[in-house]
C-alpha cells in the first residue's frame, strides 16, 4: 500500500515540477537532512549565505522565507508537499533568488516531495533511530535518508556519526567531511557539542561556496537562535526556564547533558512522546530523562488517537526510580506543576518535545498550543 501511495506522490511530484516549469534548475539548492540538528544547521547556512551577500530563500520546520516575508508551511510540517514546494520555488526564482536552503525529512524523500529540487549541496547531520512507526526498520530509515545523496555534486557528512562510512559509500559526488567546529563558540544560542557539529557543517558549505571564513565567525557570533530551540523564557523567579524541540532519544540526551552544566540547582524535565509514532523510543526516552534529570514530569505530546495515560505508562515502564517521576496528563498542568511546585530558586526547568509548534493533536484535531505561552501562563500563576 505504501509503495502504491508513493507512486502517486511521484506522479504528483512530476506534475507539479512540470506545471511550475522546473524552477529549481535556475537555483543552487542546499538540502539538509539527518535525525537531529537539521533545523539549526539549515538556519545557520541561510544566515551564512545572507552574510556572504547571496540572494537566498529558506524552507524549514519553522517556516519558509523569501526576503522579509515568512510563510507558514502548516502544522507538524518540515518539508512541504510537492505542490507547495514547487509553487514556493517558482516564487523564489521569480524574485531573482540564487539559492534555496531546504530542510529535508525522510518522509519527504520517501514520498518524492523533493522530486525536481535539483540539489547542489546535500548536508547530512547524523543518523539515530527515529520514525520507525513509518519505516519498517532502522535499516530502511537509513536507506531512505541516504537516497537523496546519490545525485548531489557536493555532499557534506558528519565523520563523528556512527553511520558515516555507510553513508559515504552511498555518495556519488564530492564528499566533504566535518567534525567539531574548532574555534570557541561564545554564543549561548549555540550551546553544546552538538551545535559545534552543526556549525562545522555550515563551515563546509562556506568552503564549497568560497565564502570567507570571517563571515562564518560573524554568523556564529551573531546567530540569534531559533524559536523553540533552547529558547529561554526570562522571569523574575530566580529559576531558568527553557523550551526545546528535543523529541528523539539523541536530542533529549544532548539537551539534558547541556542544561546540567548550566545550573547548580536541580534540572526538572517536562516531556512526552507523540501518539501514533515510534513506540520503541518511549521507554528509551524515559530512561534517559530519569538518568540525567533530577525530576521528570511525563505528560502529553500530540497523543492523537492514543490514550495519554497509556503513552505515559510506556514511557516510564523501565525507569528504576519512581521518586523521580511525576505523571501529569494535561501538558499545561504539567508545566505549571514543574514551575510552581517543583522548581526552587536556582533550579532549571526544561520543557521538551514541542518547541516552536503552535498546535497539539488530539484525535484528528489540531488544537492551538504553545509551550512558550504555557510557560508564561505558569509564571504568571494563570
């Protein structure tokens, strides 16, 4: 059934490329994929090209940009449909842009949504277990992820990633390898080793495009961060509150390790796992949170047609210290509880999983939701 649906997606992709006149052939498209770090790397590259004086557009999880205009791509969307994407690329070309930086998911690759995008540079950040509700195995997920590398003139790979050698063998163009950004990063919007990898990927793009290294340094220094990525909500409570999109085991581990180094107080983590998505990662994330946080509040995160209580029980089924774990079904109440009941002066509360998203899925309905607004409400005791 999935193969049939993907055939339909391919036909649609071909149609919209022809309908809009194959616009990507007039651009240099830079595609960024990987399990984690895609959005930050995509935005870093976008800022790099702007800093280098290039006419550049952007399409990412956060939204699409042409010049000063930001375009909403929809709920829970990273790579838009082929119709939306080709129409967007047509506009990008018509407005005389030279480059497009495009965040790419495995779903988009498998469903041929990026057909006709004519990638010039592909960037692969890392590969860990994810989306196994859609892909039948990690091997299939890996194979789909690497599919878009086969026709790209330049491919930029993370040599620190365990799948590096496998991915490298799939590449047909010139391969550039990166590890950690070697210079010190003094920007709090780019914390942790994982962001040193994201910056190093951007640096390799600069190398391909012959953008001066001083511009790389300026981008790193002045990067203003991304909505919902280690976003701090200021308050007068003498506690630190951070919202992050971390929704995979690898991302959750990275951000919790990072915030542990930012506070002398306790780390309180609020998170959940999405319904009708990869169930295998639920207990894994529960164990990671238990290990690295001092208190854990497990709650709802887009339960869709699953029971929130059952999802939470799957998250905590392998934790060994029940004293660390609190279960609060309503996400707003969970955030209030963490901030107003658990957090004391000097503590850090991190809310993971939703980040920038503006809706919460219950059943088939997307209800308005914002972790940032929920935090502000909790801080105001509303």
